C-alpha cells in the first residue's frame, strides 16, 4: 500500500512502530495471532466453543443441571460429543486430516457484522484447520445469494434471514441453505440525515425514504417493526429501498434517502462524514438480536462434512477472540484496511469498542453495541419467519419449527439423546428461548398469534 499524504483515511507512516511489519494492521494481526496461540487462549477457545454449543442444547440452566445430575458428567460429555457439530469439532482438535476440499472461496460484504469470518483469514485460523481460504469482498446481498446458488462460493457471510428465504424459494430458486453460526448480534442502527435532527419521533417520518441492505434482512424487519409501533405503515407511509451498505452514506449525503437502518460501520461513517446522526442502536429495540450469519448450502455440508467442521471451528475460534473486549481495538486495525472493510480505523474502532460519537454532540459508551455470540437459536428463525408472514413475504400456513430446524443448525438434543437411549429430561423450551422486541414478548410456540396481534400487517 503506497502512502498518500492527501488521503485522510490513510496514515503516512505505513510501517508499524516496531519496524518488523509492513503496516500497523499486520502488526495487530501478529499480536492477535500470538494471543491466539497461547495455551490460555486455546483452552479458553475450546471452552467457548463447547460452552456455546452446550448452551444451545440447554438454553435453560435448570434443564442443564437436571440433565447432568440425571446422567453424570462423563455420560453427558459422551452424549453431547456424539452430536454434530461437537463430535467433529472435538475430533478436529486432534486430527486435521480427512478434509474433502481444502481450497475454498467465502463471500463477504465489507461490514463489521462479518468480523469473525474476515479476521479468521489474516489471523490464520482457516490455515490452522488445513484450509486454503480466499475471502471474497462482494458488492451486495443479491450477488451473495446468486453466487451461493450457482456454487461459485463454498460458504458465505449471510444476512440471517437469507438462508430461510433461499430455502423457501423467496426471490430465488429454492435451494436448501443452513446457518452454522450467527456472525454478530446487535451491531446495527437507525441513522438519519443531519437535517432531521428535529424529527426524533418516528411519528414524524411520514413520507421519509429509508434504505435497508436487502428485503430478507433483520434491517428491513426491525425498521418495519419500529415504524409500525409508531403507527406508520411501512408500505404506505414511508418508502423502503434496497441499497448496498457501501452506498448508504453517499445516498444519505445526496438527499436520495432520509435515513437508513443499516449495518456498521456505515452508521458510524455517516457520523464521521457529518452526513448523519445515530437515532438509535438496534440493541435498544431487541438486545441480543441476530443480524448476520455464517452459512453454506445443505449440499456442501453433506458432501464435505469434515471441511464444513473445519470452517465451523475456524469461525467459532474467531468469534471467541472477537467477544473479548481487550481484543477489539486490535481487530479494528486488522479488518479496517482496503482488502477487508476499507474504512478509517477510527470508525471501525468506535463500532467494535462501543465508545462512539453519535452525531448529536455526545460520546456514548455501549460495550455491546456489537457482539459476536454465535448461537443460532431456532426461536430467532421463527421470529424472522413470523415477520415474513406479517408483511406478506410468505402466504398461508407456515410450519415454523420445521423450517427453523432445517435451516438453523441447532441440534435437536432431545431427539438425538433418545436415539442414544439416554435419559431425556422434559424440556418445553429446547432451542426456543423467548425474548422481547420493543418490550413485547415473543413466544416461538405462538408465532401465528404473535403475527395476528399486530394492528399493522399485510397478512
């Protein structure tokens, strides 16, 4: 990378302070790699992966405790380790052979939601699993979808609802897809143009034009939910346009849109360029909501199970590192450069550390503005499907659980444990914990009633 004294986003000092690396980003990557190779981190990462998956199998602590008391630690570990993906993950820890395919192409959109998938590349986590991965920056979500359907990508960065939509044939040829992990939770915001600083009440947004990155996105569903709670019909009182995330700030500055509910770092970039301000973080609507995911086709998993598990482990290891607050500033240095996000480091750091300017004269501290909890709760999928039904994307009866369990790879622990002749405690929650969106509880067992309860809907 050549120094440019007139580029505000590029530092003049291109080598790192220690002089051993070509850039500060390379220095940060080296430091993170060193941290990842310590015995403490490897043990912590292994615990993180297993704890994440055990939590997925037992979302309620009381259920986990009852199961452990019923069968004992050793039997519980044997039962859990027999389930995909834990068994293969444990095997991969000792044996990295047997990969069906080593050269892989993984698509990503240049947003902070893809942090684990991106950082696994420069930190060598894919290579450590015996994989030669090319992470491919992609212009938009429709292209991601098409390249996955056409098998040009082996795996990809998805918006969490996309595998549901693709599997159902919404907007494309029906192709079974799977969510292996959630890439990020929270990490989005509603950003408005600076001229609208006096219009903080969404009731005043009638006639506004908003951008979202894709129809089948949490951005679209959360924006619709938010304005509908304010009494506006998202299909009649405002306009919602699909705009690729890298083009959102330019459209805001040009006056083509009044605001966007989009991924970071573009909310923060709008503040950085004084084109907009952060109206609210989406964690204020649903704290812990999913946004993006890491996934692939069902066919790829079936044909390349060991390769899939190797990918899975690499991405989960990156998520374990990304969850630690002490790593966030270094991660910002690693993923900010042109090959990945192509954003000013300070913008990325504000998002990942949660210490940021909001464009209204305030500096806020929200450590979990973006987080990287990888569990693909099936109740999340049911909520997304409920919103697809609410707004008319799907018609008629929806078998929520069947679709959620086919697409979101959260193992049905009760069924698998019965197959192993193990004692199975009664569990009405399974992989379906309840949560609240704007204060309203969502019970995944009553999805149709939830849809019917809204005054503004298309169904």
